[in-house]
């Protein structure tokens, strides 16, 4: 029996237990009576997978039959987190499975916790890709993801007794992965190095030959939509040596040579690169060359395999190559897949015999490019000699694209020929954002302010040249399925009860949350709302106690900053604020302290392994925590924790427990932010700068429900200029901050001078404007305290915030891409399997 296109009601609890026990015996080859939690998880996952597979098959069959235009989301990162809970909720089977595993003697929460996160991403960019896959499937849009199947995801973070970050590999595939389907029959040969010889037949074609060939093998991950049978696909590539690789060396007795060739092929998809926002060392002077070639090979391996696969599917449909853009849209998630542009040119010219102009028309109608940062150190540039060596044919094509752009310019009487000369510098480098821009149909940023900055800074020349209509904005979004229903089940249930509509209605149209607004005035409702927040704090405290052995008080405001550690995100501003508060508390009389708002401050986040200043920031936080939490004068009023190994599943516990969260980047630096949306959706208030999506959140929830501080974007450049040419000593500019810095230097938090390089970034050029924003930050923190002490008013703000978050559903965002960019439409999937 199917309901609304879903197979749910038919499957009773008995059928669930039967299926799970069946998998215990036949798939796991174990006995049900001595099963542990891990075994129960594996069997439950395999059972859920059976249900997903039925829907997945129907969906793919429908696409093959109907041949709709499809969109492909190319992303080097997909930060999926855990799958079981999400799959069961989307299938509508959570309750049945909860009962079923209980009948077998297990607790569902413990079973769910056995799953390791799929952590194939660094942060916001990768998690955004995961949210977009959920929304695409939920809205029955024909969208496939393409990425890499890294053997090791983002490193595991350990904190040493000194407070240093240590990195350990993340062997996430060690327990087998029930969510992937190896497609050993879907493979492509990918070439590297060798030579590209232009044919002298006047066609511009070339032959690329020799070098190394590596095999790409497909692994498919099912992406279930919510409350629909529609189940999309995420295809991840693994690199392997070709069969019969280097047989010559092997036969000649050169076993080492043969093994080396094999290792170098497997190396391509062995590990996710952990440094987001840095293509070179963060001190902006020492470029890191180490590993650059492997990263380029990752990018090409993945784009070439994906394009070959897309092309094969297109051709199987029997269409003419000129119709390619009518059936295929390809979204470039940042510049990482930009090589797809010269690669498609290569296929069309060298393999399909098209002319340059014919090929260019197809390419520029197929690709769409999303920019995710304007920070100069994060913009990808590849040295020409490196590309020439690894991808000789692509370097020729890139030069041709650059030259053609310039011919066009000259014929348009544009004087500044430099414009599209995106191969520039000494040594020569290719600016990938420029290549992505010129090769795409449209370009977008990820929040209003950011999209504006893209058009006025890094791609300014292209706006003049190509017209502003090529450029747009799609403000990021988050899936309310994972980021409310799954992570905060009690709040989800209260919302459903209060709105008096089915859960599936508001989860698919999040603007329905506005119906909560009148209940902000309802005292009994407020009591329920705040009781849930309290239980979520206790759930977090329990989690921290069982995993870290720390006792956290829950009768305090929970203040959270969780994100990658980076100077521009200003965790330093936060920790300096904490230290300031600590000394203020130390000076208070017992009477004064009684009026203080109790605070527990949480940090979590990873630092890129080579990012020295970010690692020092972690060390400072950990050591300040050690002092503050042990100080009998203050520990009742202020606690501080750095929770190690931040992940999607840790976020799912932290976010629902937060009263306030901090998003305090220097204005103009955070493209959007997405955790800001997650906190607000869960009724946490926002303390932030006028940056990224914070601005649009404030527009929605009203400025009186957020806490804003700090200088605005237009002031930033001037302030930096002042720092360099008219520096004012901190003692004069900001005495409270000078005091805090001096205490750290004096060793109050230990360290024996280790923090000096971190402190000097502030004392010297202060690129991220800590000295300019500190006073308004402290003043705003005091306003937050005051507001929190008025409990009823605070809860009202919390309810109003959740109620106005409808805009930030990733369903809205993905619809904007589908309609205004890709031109694709939903395909309804027949029920029945
Ligand atoms: C850049 C690089 C540079 C080369 C080495 C590896 C690597 C890996 C990732 C990146 C991407 C940096 C851009 C990024 O992650 N941007 C974030 O995107 C989020 C989703 O749009 C957005 O919410 C954040 O504000 C933005 O920082």
C-alpha cells in the first residue's frame, strides 16, 4: 500500500523485525541472540537499504523512459553525515524501525549512534551540497551528484594535553558502508601526462596520447526524497590501476615499479584535502607546493569521469550532440570542477569533430558556476607548467579560450585586453574563477551581499564585458528535514501539534512556520518551547559527559561558536571576549555576581593542519578553559569548552541546545554561512556581524530579534589602510583589549610565550579588525545578557525567529537553481515499485 507516493503503511513492525533478523543471518552471517549494537545497526541499515533500492530503481527507470532535462551537481565535497536516521525519516519508517529494534532488545538511539559520519567535506560548501541533494530528491527534481569516493574523509581531530590539535586519519569505510553500491561495470579510463599533437588539417583538433592511464570506478549512493518515492543518485568515483597495469615492468621482474604505478593510481582518491580557504600558506608569502599535483589530478580525474558518464547517458538517449544543453545542465560547485570546461571542449572538438564555435556554444550553455568565497587566498590558481605537464591538451585549449576572449574584446572595441587574459602572472598561472566565469551560462554568489561583492570585486571586469544579466544570487539554504525534524524531534512534534497540519506539509513548505507567530504571546506555549530547549541542553550535557567525561551545568545560557577555525571567522574575538568577561567576574563582589547571567561557552571546529595561527587559536581556547573552569571565583558563572572533532553528528546535538550562537566574521568575508540558519531554525538567537546571510536572516526575523555589532563592509578597506599607515597603539585605541592581550602575554593561561604570533596578528596589521570591533562586541554581549535575563521576552524572540526562517529552506534555494538556472522540472515518480 502506498500513501502519497510512498511505501509506508504496509510495512508493519513485524515485517521490519523479520527483515532485520533476515539480514543478521544472511548478510552478516551472525546469530540474532548475541548481536551487539553495531550488528543491529548494520542489519537495520541493510533493511532500510532494501526499501531505498526499490524507490531508486523506479526513479532511475522513470528518468530513462521520460528523458527529462537533468542537472548534475559537481562537487569535490559532500558532507553527508549519518544516513540511517535520515533515510528512515524520509521513508516514513522511523517509528516502525524504532519499535522493531526495541522488540529485538535494542535502543534506536544507540543503534543510530553506531554509524560513522560520511565526512567527505571540509565545512559549509560540502554540507550545502548534501542539503541540495536532499532538497532535489524531495522535490522530485532529476538531479545527480558527482564526487569522489575518498578512502579517508576529513581528518579526526584530537586535542593533546597541551591543547594542540593532532590529526588522525578517518578510516570511515573500515566497517563497510551499507549505503553505497559498487558499480564495477561502470568504469572509464582517465589519461594524465603524455603529449598532445595538433593535427595540421586546419580543424584545430589534436591527438592526446601516451602518459598514464587510470581507471575510474563508480560507486552509487542512494538519495531518498522526503515523503516521496523519488530517490536520486550520488555517484562517487574511485581510482584504481587499470587491469594489466604496467605488465611490462611486472614481467621484466620490476615488481617495485609495477607496485608504484598501482599506488600512484590509487592515491588519487585516497584522501580529502583538508585546507579550505587556503591555496597557499596563510601567511600569504610561502606557497605550499607539496601535494599540488595530486590535487590537480583529483580534479581532472573526477571531472573527466563525470563528463564521460554524462556524455554516455546523453548518447544512449539517441539525441544529436547539438541538443546537449537542452538535456544537460552542469553546476560547478566552486572552481574545483572548472577543468570540465576545457574537458568538454576537448571531447566536442577532438572526439565529436565539432568546430571551435560549435563546441563553445554548447559549453557556454551547459555550465553554471557558483562562487563560494571572495577571499584572495582561497581563489584557485594553477601554475601553467603544472597543467602543461599533467594535462597538455587542456593547456592548449585554455590558451585558445583566453585568446578567443581577447579577439572578441578587440572586435567589441574594449580597450582593456587584460580582461580575459586569465593566464597571468610570473610564473604564469591560470585563474580558475575567470575560466569558470567565461565558460558558464550564469554565475552566482551565495547570499545577497556576497553576490554583490563577486560582481564588484573579483569578477568586475567580466560584468562590464558580458553584461550584468549573466550574474545572479541564490541565497544558500538548509534542509529542515535533517536540521529540525531529525536533530530536534521534540520541537518538530510541538510545531506539528501547534500548527495543526501534517508534519510533511510544513517540512515541505517551511514558510508555514509563520503560523507559530501568534503563539509567542501564549504563556503555556512558551513554557513548552523553553522546556524543550532545556531538555536539548541536558541531551548535550549528557553527550559531553559520556564522550568526554565532563560535567556541564545546564542552568545557564548556552553560547555556541562552531565552524572551521579561521582568522576571518574570528574565533579570536570570541575567546578574547571570554577572557574579558573572566577578569570582569574576578573583580566583582559576591553581591554583584548574583546578578550575573550564567554562561557556558562552547567552541568546536577543525583547523587546517598547516594553518599555524588557527592551531594556536585552538590551543589558547583549551588553555583558557582549563584556567577558567578551575577557578572557584568564577566557575559558577562562566564555563568554557572546546569540544574536539566537530562533525555533522556533533552539530546535530549542539545546535538544538543553543540559546545564542556567534557568526562574527569581519564584514564582507563570510560568503553566506549556513549554520547561522540552522541555529535560528532551532530557536537559537543570532549574535553576529552585518555579513553574509546574517543580513537576510535579520531582514526576515526583524532586527530586534538579532544582535548585530561591528563595522560594515564599506568601512573595512579604509580601516585596513589606517592600520598600515596610521597605526594607533592598542593601549590607546582599545584599553580593555590591551589588558586582555597583556594578560595572555604575561602567562596567565600558560604557554610560555607560544601565543605571541597569534597576538601579534592583532597588535600588528590586524587584518581582520579585532581592534576595531572589540568595543562594540563587548557592548553587544552585555545586551545579550540583559535580554536573556528577561526570560519571557527571550522565549518570544526565540519563537519569532523560528517562525520566520521559511526562506532558508534549501527547497527554496534548489527551486531557484532549477527554474532560473538549469531549466529543469520535477518528474513525478510512479508509486508501486
Ligand atoms: C577552497 C579550497 C582551496 C584549495 C584547497 C582546498 C579547498 C577546499 C575548499 C575551498 C572552498 C572554500 C570556499 C567555501 O568553503 N566557502 C563557504 O561556502 C559556504 C557555502 O556556500 C558558505 O556558507 C561559507 O560562507 C563559505 O565560506
